């Protein structure tokens, strides 16, 4: 028990160099080299649906956004 208590907790920042593109069929990119053209830089946490249009017909639990 003492060994577990003596461990030092490390925090690592991995919130850098993330890119995102909304692609309805990501299988099209599987195994292919993909250009970064059209990708946007994002920071974590990232919510992909926030850039889409609000739709009052969608659930309010998602803020009336898809996803």
C-alpha cells in the first residue's frame, strides 16, 4: 500500500496540434494519406457540433444541435 501512496502523479498537456474536419464518411480516408487542407485547428475539449446550425426540431438535451 505504501508504494502506491508514494507514486507521483504526472499531468501531461496534450492540447496542441489538434485538427478537425467534419466528414460524414471517415471510412473514405482509411489508409489514405489525407491533406490537411480544409481542416480547422481546435483546442481540447472540442465539440464538433457547435459549428453546425441550430435546429429547434432536434433534442434540447443536445442544445438543438446534431450529434
